[in-house]
C-alpha cells in the first residue's frame, strides 16, 4: 500500500488564544507541537490545512441557542450575573473577550478534519487544538466552552456515516457522551481514570446509553496510578470488541495527553511509550473497522511543555508512519527553552520510571475485573440488539422492512 | 431531602377482604413488593412480597393455616410503620434499618399519600453524595474542633469552587474525615491551601514541586 495520506489541521491563531493568563489549559502547546513536527521533518507544508469556517447552524446543532447567545455576550465584554448559570466565569472556565470566535475556530478545525476524511481527501486527519469533550449542550464545563467533537461528528452523521468516538483522555468524555447518549448512529467509548476520584465524576460502566442508543455508550473507568500494561490489557479487552459490535464507518479519537504519569491534573501513570502503543492501536483499529478513516484530536494535557508536544508527536507519527527523531531536534529545544524559560526534554520518550508502585497488583486486578464486567453487560445488550435487527426466518416473511 | 421528594405515588393499595391469590397476581403483574391495606380510607396493615410468596408453603416463615383463597387481612402485618411526607430521608433510612423492613406507607392527616421504599432511600442517598454531577473528589482529615467545617468550606469558596456535596464521618474520637465533591476540574490550589493549614489531604495526591513547572 502506498503512503497513507494525512492532514494536520492548524493555523497559528489556534495556539494563540487563552482562557486566562495562568490557565492550566494552554493552547500554546500546539505551537510547540507544530514546531517540533516541522523541525523533526515529519510534517510537510502541504499537509497543513487551515480550518474552514463552520456553516450556519452547526454550533446550534450541539448547543442551545440561549447558551451560545450567552457565550457571545461575554465575548463582547459583557459580564452578566446569569453567565454563572451557564458555567461561564468560574475558576475552570473564566471568560475573556473573543472567546466565542476562538472556540468556534477550534470547532471549525475539528469539523474540517472530519470533512477531509469524509470526502476521501485524506485517510487520516489530526485536529490537535480540538478535544473539548466536557462542554455540555447548555453549559461550559471543565475548561471546555463548545464541543468541537460533537460538531465534527455531526458533519459525519449528516453525510450518512456511522461514527465511533473513542476518548482516551484521563477524564471521562461526558459532554460527547451526553450529546449522543440516545443515538444509534454514534457509539461513544471512554477510557478514563475512575470518576470516584477524578472530574467529572461520571463514566461508570453502567452508563451504557439509552433508547435507540442503548449499548452504544461504553465506559472503562480505571484506577488511579494505572500503568501501561494494565491500561493496554483493559483497552484490548473492551475497545476492539465494541467497535466490532457497532461496525462504524469513521473513527474519531480524542487523544488527551493527560493519562501520562507526569500530568498534574490526573493520576493515571502511563509513559510516552504506553501512549504511543495506544495511538498505534487506534490506527490499527481504524484500518480494521473503518477502512482506515480516522480523525484524531487533542484534549487534556497539563504538563503542557514537557509531555504534550512529545505525546502528540507520537500520535502524529502513528498517523503518518514517520518516526519521531530521538533525541529531539536541538534547535527546537533551544528555541522553546529561550521563549518559555523552562527545561525542555531531550528524549522522544520517557526515561525509565523507577518509583516503586506498591499497589500495582491490586490496580491490575481491579482494572481487569472492571473491563470484563463492562464487556459482559454490553455483550448481552449487543446480543439483544442483534436479535432485534435480524429477525428469525418466520418473521422475515411477514416484515420485509426489518431486514432492509 | 424529604420523603415527599422521593416517595412513590400514587400508591397501589388493596382492601382487607381481597383474596390473597388476587394480590399475588397483582404483585406479579405490577412488579410491586409492598401493598398497604386500606379499610374505609384508613391504613390498617401491609403485606410484602415475602408474606405473599410463602402462603401455603412449608417455609418456616409461612403463616400457619393461611391459604391463597383467604382474605389478605389474615396475612397482613399490623400495626404499620409509617412515614410523613416531611420526614427527612436520613431519618427514614435509619428507621427502615432499625425496624428491618423494606418500605413504609406515607401517611398525611390519616390519608395514605404514597409509599417510600429502601430503594427510593438508597437512590436519594446516592444523589446526596454528589457523584455524577460534574464533580471532583476532595477528601481531608482534620482534628475535630468547633468551626472546622466552616473553615474548610470558606477556604474552598475563597478559591472559587462550588461545593456539590459534603459527607463526614468520625475516624475515632478526635478526627473527622470529610469527603466533598467540588464542581471544578482543577482543585490543586485548594488542596495545597488545605495542606498548608492543618488539614491532612487524603485525595487528591499533592503534587511534588517538580511537576508544577509546566
């Protein structure tokens, strides 16, 4: 097979907005990533695609008119008291002038990535500015104002595609799950640190979807301090089987980099090698289940300079098939060290973690049990759905439309 | 949270002369487990699925001499533990446990207005923990002293976070452990503030200084 065709949806402005001066969510990490990929020779100029603006109504397909109107008001500099009821103006989601346009651009970037893949212009597209999976239809939450993922997924479903959404951010992908909880056109799968310990608190295995969407919401909550092997074992138990049951046409992946052990906002303990193994699986799963059609976004990632550029460089490497140079380019390290005044990493991957992990075997066995239990329940629901969708011989003679 | 917020209504009540067999059929059809018995508008007894299922069997708990054709008054339990619509849910939970029963009819001015079951109560208690409400867990331990909860909540408010729920339990005589759910994704500033002011932060893990650089 020839080289996979890839697109990197990006323009400089996507790295230049911020929620507040010291906010832990730092779009600036995109600039470090793009520079690392260019300097490392694994991103071609003609692969960089600027986002095309959204069409009218695309945001409104995901968010309520009242909420969008409120975001627009605070973006114009108004500060009404009612904004708080929409989650705007909190410590997590402070408001700033221009917020609406900044985040609408993020949605446009992810929608553009989806469009490129849906049109067959490329096989795989990345929108690393995207991944705002906590935004609710009527409320900002967890650093997220608008849900670019839901906007992008709607692009694909409107084109008639069935979409599997896989969220490997350390936090549960609650906003996206909410948007498609009743849908039989979209499966959401989230692998995350258990809500018992981490925001947003949801993502239990019993959240399986409802109505037409029953069985098409999949949740795998993992223990704090889960390491590479246990993560991948649980992932392999559940995710491939879920995709097989749903039979999607497109895979959309939210690749938050915060499962990494150095992330200050979550407590999973993956290494860059472990994250790379996840990205490689994602590409394989797309090859196997969606004819290669894959859209990958960013998401969380709060070790913004040390970990995030390296993690997403590995993701881009999985997509493009080109290795990340190791050690990382000197020019890149020097440039960002000067600009940010922080120590930049030298190696493409982590040094070995020698810290003791006394709870390892308890964590492994807990995760194993959770993955198996989740699969057992889902298999029953999928079997019921399957039986309903494919009636027995006697029934097909009386009901033709049931088989079409 | 009060009984009126969580009780089931309207309630399916039966008359005392109703044959037991009919009540069993009703139980299976409606998938209910507790039936208040009402005579002349007044609550006179209650039958549970366990009473009904043991009728005519050799089960040691079966009431001797009662058959399926007999009226339900021969089987019902009386008097009945009842709840009032404005009883707090936590009191009802304690009473259900102490009396070892699964449900209580809710009576207001001698009128049967609903029924509250152990399952209703459990659901209310789960909601009270704040799980599922877009929240982060914060768990701290602190020596018991007057005003300590106020101090804890003030420190959280000062950092701009909203408290979704507070649970407290004593760890021995001198120490209280609080489990809170906060409506915020980033509670690092709160955790270090508490750590610096005499609270032992059990969750989240406090970050080492090296990981704060980025």
